[in-house]
C-alpha cells in the first residue's frame, strides 16, 4: 500500500493493492479505514474504535452520561463506548459505574467492570443490577447482528436485536433513564418505536457526523424511562 501526493505536495488517499489473499471487498474496507479521519483520531487519542465519536457527539447534545451515573454497555467489545462512558460518568474516580458485557472477551478498560455474558441470558438483568449496585441510569447498545449481505434480512435481524435490548433495558433502568441503540434505516421498525414510545417520554433517531454518510446506520435515543409504568 502507499500514500501518493498531488502536484502541490498535498497528501492524497492511501491506496491498497489487491493481493492473492485479499478480496476486493477487503481491499475497499482497508482503504476506507486507512483514510478515515476518525480512525486516525481514535488511534491518536487512545480510543479503541472510531465508534467512540458517535457516542460522544450524541451525548454532547443529549447529556445522559452524567458524573455519578450507572451505565450498562451491551456488546461492548472492543470497548470504545465503555472507555468514553467511564470518562464521562467519572467511573475512574469512583463516582459513576460502568458495567460492560459481551459474548466475546475484551481487554480491561480502566474504570469498567467487564463480564463475558450474553444479555439474552434470563439471569443477566439481576447479575448486572447486582454489579451496578442498583438500577441503571443508561443502557448503551452498539451491537449489530452478523451481516448476510441481504439488506432487508440484515435490517430485520438488527431490529430484532434492538427490540431484545429494549426489553432488557426496561428490566434494568431506573425511572428517568436513557437507552441508546444502533439501528438501520428501513421501514419495519414500527413495533420497536411503539414499544419505546410506550416506555420512554422521548424517542428520536439521530445520525452523528462520525457515522459514515453512505451507511444505513442510525441510532435510536430514548430518554425519560417511565419505570413502573413500562411494560
């Protein structure tokens, strides 16, 4: 691979050659990563993924990651969202708490209590509340189902995953809590939105600048959990 320069000395995009063991799709993905300013920024600032800037932008506006808050991060690996959450709720200082779970292992993150755990496990809500020392103020989910390449199928899979995460959130959130989850653009999330509008005071879609513009990725942010009135 190499980075070329224009006639004025300006750095141009890094180009990746397609080798014997590298498919075109792999080449394009790697090229995109190497030229992504958020990937470079994450490396420079010590974050584990570019996704941290999506959460940062959403929280800068909604301000749900408050000092002292208790946070659950679902599907946390590689840990970028957990890193930012721990900083903003001041878990490193012992003020807030961040409990992160994933079915995959993850390297330790300062201020984060990590467990290898499937949030679909019936025991998961009680386990997490015990680790948090009570109910959660925020439930985060940047999870995505394994892609099939078929857009409608992938959309249905991720909506089902987010619906399960929303049900989980209703079991662990305290009244007034917030739920943020990744979804995909599509026309079949009506049931999900109806569920969230029943359980939360405010529900809206957001697309942060760090989310690639050519991606169908969106985030749904639900705030003001109704607690005992929720299903």
